[in-house]
């Protein structure tokens, strides 16, 4: 594997019952354009920004209709070995490693506290062709009510080194690989409705958070949180018109000092 180090988020996709509606929404909010659908792969359709792949959308498979959800994939040099570690550490493999033509091998799983994620062993498709640029993936966080389960599992399956944010107001953990922070974990508070399960929240980069929120809500999205400025950027959490949760962040608009962290 040459592109993404093991455990690094490398791709995101989502199933949408109204695929054309999803294309219109994300096209207007994030500036995505879309390639040709691949009928041999269930009409899987890549989204691009300036010709570079940033995500994909796909119709639901039979029996999987319902509320849409973004899925984040973590890079692996050996999807079968990662699937074995997932099982050995209390996770559930939802889809056994499956080869997707020459593109690579995927696996879908659920960590012990309930968040669903993917594993990607690259072939010709290594993953995101750009990150942290307008319209592209930037960041992700595991939202969970059982952080102890999620922390132990993630650090056992992937080569993460953990750090805890030194902030009494929130229970937030960072996961590093090779000295680079690649993932966050947030304990869900009572502000989250009890019916909302643990999930991976994906952030996409925008030039202007407030303008992106205005475009999204005008097109039928629901604003869940923000916009709010932070040391990491100005961000907001949304649900798109088909129910998929995501966040937008302007990483150039920051406020305040970076909070200290402590190794775990």
C-alpha cells in the first residue's frame, strides 16, 4: 500500500434512496460533480472536485432502504487480517472482505459501542485524491455513549496512539498514527436524542461555513449544531434531506488557543 498508512481514514460513501437528489444537494453545497455510474457495481458513482475523487454515492442495496448514513473507511494493507482483529476484539463484521474488481477490497464492520465503519484495502483505487481542500473530506469523529468500549477496540484494531483532550467540559479523545492526528472520539451527551445510535461523523471542508449552512438548509437540510468557531475552524453539524448526518468546516477561520492534550 503506497497511499494511506494503516488506520488512516481513506474514503467515504453513502447510500441514498434518491440518488439524483443527493447529487443535486451535495453538488450545490460542496461543489461536487459526478462521474458515470457503474452498473456492474450497483451504480456506484464517484464525486469529484476539480477532477479529484472525494467521495461516492450509491443507491441502497435491496433490503437496506431507509435513512441514509455516511460510511468512513480506514486503510488496511490486509482487509482479512483487519476483519480478524475486529472479531477478536469484540466488533462485528457486517460484510466479509469482498474484492471490488481491480479497485480494492472492502469490509464493513460495527465497533462494540455501535458505530458502523468500513475497511479498505486498496488496489487501483487508493482513496481520497485530495483532503482538507474545499469540498473534500477533512476530519471525522466517533460519537458514542460508551467511549471506553470504542477506545479499547479502535486502539486494538488499528495502530493508534491515544491522547485525551484536557477539557473538563467534554470527553474527547484523539487518535494519532505516526505523530499525526487522524481521528477524534466524542462522548455523546444528553443533547443527543436517545434513539440516535453511535456513529462516525464525517467533516467536509468549505470556504465559508455560514454560507455552506445557508445553502444546505435552503435545500432541505436540518441544522443540528452551530455554526461555531473553534481553534480547529468554524464548523456546523447538519442532516441532509435524506437523513445522513455530516459536518462542514472552514479550517481557515479559527478562534481561541488549541487545548492541551495528555497521552493515554
